[in-house]
C-alpha cells in the first residue's frame, strides 16, 4: 500500500494491524501497540540503519571490515516503482 501522500491510510492500516495482532495473541491492544517496531509505510530500506548495525558489528568483532551500504543496497528499482505509483 503506497501511503507516502496519504498518512491517514497508514494510520488506519496500523490500527487494523494492531487489532489483528491483539486478536491472534490474546494481548490487550495497548500492549501490542507499545511493542510494535516502526515499519516504513512504503517499505523503504534505511541505509543509515545498515551503517549503524555495521559499525556495531565491527566494534564488537563480529565482522572484519565495515559494510559499504552504497554497494549493498541498490534502490533503483524501488525508486522507479515509487515514481510509477506517484503518476497514478
């Protein structure tokens, strides 16, 4: 669901998502809402986040060299898809 230009759709879908999770888990809606991770409404990959994780893994000796997020993430297709959706 493309919601970049319509935040109300994002809010409604989030409320719906919380209700489904609360039903399926038998947890109160408030508890579900407090524990949700943020998900970009357009599923955009956050390269800044990748750098943060790469730095942490490097600092803790889990990788030997930092990840170059520009070499790992190719967002050309994603950006083209958003352009097509915006034209509608």
